[in-house]
C-alpha cells in the first residue's frame, strides 16, 4: 500500500462522539488506514454506509434505538461489509457480540479503556491489526446461522478416550465453530478447540455456545480429565498438552511467553514453519499420545501456524481435515497448511459427520 488511494477505508459507528474520536485517532496512526466517515446512531449508519465506499466497518454493540445487531442485519442484507463489532464486553455485551458473529460479523474488539491498567498503545495496535485482518475476509461467505437450544447428553466418566480431535480456528472461526459444533452428534472422542483469541474472552464464548450443543463443553483447565463425548476450548496463546495421571489422560495448560508484536500483528506474519505455536504444541502432544487416532481439523483463520503440528499428525498416521476454503470467511491458514499436508477438504456438514464418527 503505497499511495493514499490504496489505504484501507474504515467507517466508524458509535453513539459516543468521544469514542468515535478516540477510534479515529487510533486508526489515523497507521498510514495504511483512512477513516472515511462516522455515524452516531443506527439509522444514520445505514444511510451513510449506503453512500460511502469502505473496506471495513467498526460497529458499536450497544446504541440507543437501533442497536448494533439490528444495524448489522441490515448491512449484511443490503451492502455486505467486513464488520468488527466493538463492545465493552460486559456479560450482556458479550452475548450480543456473539449473536452478531452469527449474523456475519467477522471479529470483535473490546472498547479502548484505561481501566484495570489496560495499555492504550497495545489496544490501539490490536485494533489496527484487526482492521487489516478484517479487510482480507471474504464477506460473501458470511451467512446467518440458525441455532436451537438442545438437551445435553452427559459424557462417560469411566472410559479412557481411544482418540482425539483437535480443531483450529482464528479470524472468521467463530462462525465456523457456531456452524460445526451444534451440527455434531455427541462425539465418540474428546474434541479440543484451539481458538485464536485471548483467554479472557473464551469463557464468555463457551457460556454462549453451551445451550446449543448436545454434549458437554468446558473451558480447559490445567489437569482436567479428557473425556470422550465432550468438547474443550483453549486459547492459542496458551501452551496445552496431554499427559497421563493415574492411568487417565489429562490436559495440561500453561501460559506461553509471546512477543507483543507477534501477538498484536498475529495474522499472516506471526507464525511460520519455524515457529511452534500453542496449536503446534497441542497437535504434537495429541499425536504422541494417540498416534493414528489423532484428527486435526482446520477451520477459517488467518494465522500462519499449525503446519508443523499437522505434519506430525500426518507422519504418525493421523488424519488432517480442512473446511472448504470457499466457505471460509478467511481461508489463509487452510491454504497455508494444505500446501504442505495431504488434507481432505470438506463442507461444515461433512466435517460434523466425520468428527462425530471418529474413534
């Protein structure tokens, strides 16, 4: 991006003029980004977005009158634009944010704040990184996801798992997970989901998705027993592995030391084949523990990691599956992995069936 015409054009929607100015100031620090407009309410946003050419929209979750979710629904029908939801991420805010991901939003960002020692500079870098990642998303792959509350089937407390499925997702991955897991029958093996998002947001997402699953789902804790028929969520920023305790398989988790720049600019540049991520370490451990009974699944994402882990799964006789790239909001990670690994490309319903039958 060399000239002004090549800058990413961003439209800001927030009912607070102060927050609009703060967001603009943060984005203006990057010469590759240009703020082309703002709106202070939903009605104004719909009108101005129809008149303004932009690459990405940031959308406040809570606004008086027409809230962010209502605005998003209209955007995705009339003029689909990669949209990053902005929320204070309270308990209520997190639920509306995840609802927005069902309607086609590609990512979310916690409102800049100096509360609790938050680093404004790092928040700004993260927002700019998310804007650039959102601009790469194939918004035409977004669709509304219909979910229904189901009754949970309890997992066995006595059986030692015969295998495991590791699912990887990052940018655009929330929508893929919200499509995949509710479509799955109770799996015969444990399913571990490595999500490219900070740990502090995972509990809210687990609480949100739990009512739509027919099997138990947990936020991974250190020393947790790995049970067939259950799902476990872990952040890619954590180092997780499998261990044996008293003859049973348990999950171990510890914090990884990640350079700030690698994490904030996380998409296409943070990891490569010579850098082992939390996902790679998890797949190595799973492959060592379960050998050919290890299933690695890649969903929508833009992180360049997981390749060495997938190669290890393949080397030990396991299987690598990927979501069909044309159905992903962001297929970068899938394309990266499939260049080096013999992976089977499947639709979400096909993946649900395959994972559910794996044993």
